[in-house]
C-alpha cells in the first residue's frame, strides 16, 4: 500500500527546491561573481547563496527519514530512471532539433545515460544512496540507540568536522558533500530522527533557531573576509579559508549541516491539517524533483541564466524583488511541466503488470540476499 505523503515535509521539499533555484540563479547567473565586495548587493546575493546551501542535506534527511521504513523497490528506481531519462534525453533532443544548440556528442551520450554519466550529479549520488539503503537499514536496526548515535558522531566528525577544521588539506576528500560518503552519513541522521525523535509541536521556536543557524553560513564568509583584511591575513595558510566559496560554503560543512538538521526538525514539528491546502502542498511537492531536472538541464541552464542576465540587477533597488520574481517564475513553470508529464505517464506508472514484473525481480534479489 502506498504511504500517504506528509504535507509538512512536502512543504519543506518545496522550500528546498526554491533554495536550489536560488543557488543556480546567483551562481550560474554570475551574481556572486560580479557583485562588488562591500556593496549591499554583495551581501544580499552571498546571503541568498549561503542559506540555500542547506537544501541538499535536507533532501538527504528526508530520504533517510522515509527509507528506513521502506523496502527496496526496483519499480521505484525504474520510475525515477524513466523520469530522469525523459528530461535529460528529451530536452537534449529538442534543443538539437529545434533549439539551435551546439551539437556536442558528449552531451548526447550523457543524456542517454543520465544517471551513470553524472548528468545530474545529485541523481547519481541519490541512486547510489538508494542502492545502499537496504544494507544501511539492516545496519541501523542492528544497532542500539547509543551505538547509532556513536556511528552518527563518527561519520559527522570524519566527513564534516575534519574537512572544516583541517581546511588546508584535502584529507578524506569528501568533495564538499558532493559524494556518496556525505549522503550515507546524512542518511543516518534522517533515519535516527524517524526512529527516536518525538515532535513536540513547537514549530515557531524551532524555526527561529533554524533561521539563526542558516544566517551563520553567510556570516561565516563575511567574518573570514574581515579576518583576512587584518594583519592575520598575512598568514598564508589562512588564505585557504576562502578556497572555493569559503570553508563553510559546502554541503557537508558544520554550519550547513547544523542549519539543515535544525530546519528539518522544525518542519517535523509543523502540523498541517488535512484539507485543500495540504492536498495542494502534497501535489506541488510531488513535482519538486521535476523542477530540478528541467531547469538544471545543461542546455536549459546555459540558455536560462544567459537570457535572464541577473548581473544587470546588481546595485539596483529591485535586486531582491527581481530575484524573487525569477525564482518563482522558474519554479511555477517547471512545476506545471512536471505535473503535465505526471498526467501523461500516469497509465504507465500505474500499470499493475509492469509493477508486477519489477516486484518479481525484487523477490529474486531478496532470494539472492538471503542466499
């Protein structure tokens, strides 16, 4: 039986996808590149960029929260693969035929193999995590609460704390959270919350705490910049604090992880009563993944942010309203496209025969697992 979606977490899923679009606007749109340091625009775009970094870890937490109680399903994986292929190859084909795009063979090959080729990096990591999920669940359920907490602490120290404290060394090379190692560590936290956390309904208080944690991310960059302008800035090893976007601007950094965890906990305490609003949230939340697949396709990304040219908004009074308007427009447009795709594919996704074939495959896999 298909489990009902939780409106509170679907709302969080929507917010996280809005964060994803925000990151792409200010990054791919070059706002963070051309904003003049010290200007109001500079602080605004880097704040938008910083608070949005928590989105990836929140998505992993949501996955761990639900997958700990789920069985592996090759049917679910097949539907995911079909959705990814539909957009990766479909959009590529449209641009080759009608869009006047530069016909790079590499892009076509990648779009034909979108998961294994890392066409969408998040999808590749997510599928890897999903394949590990049955083993992770066995491990998690075999541990006591204290043992699981120790495993979480060890994983967090190795993958998040170590790279932040020993920032001048690649050390474990966690790739800033763009790696299966961080996905599996964050999975532990999501599963732990499902097994042991009891919401108390204090959403407002926990949300304020989460918002404060989110603001620490951009604050860290501004403080590091100020530090490097002092005589301490002459210490060469401190320059590495600003490697990339800065030491705390990574998906697995201490500050990003803390903010993601607190925001996820806050929304676990949000009670959205059943009704039209809840149904609408669930419907829109169910299309969030499509928003990512559409707007971050290679050709769409190159065209979208070039045409929008957000750099022209810098140092203008309407910078923030323009950003909000574009983010909303991109999100709504992509959501409508994904909802249409879902309706078109409903007969396939609802096919009992197809599902039966994959259920049979799952039984064989479980038989192999049991030996």
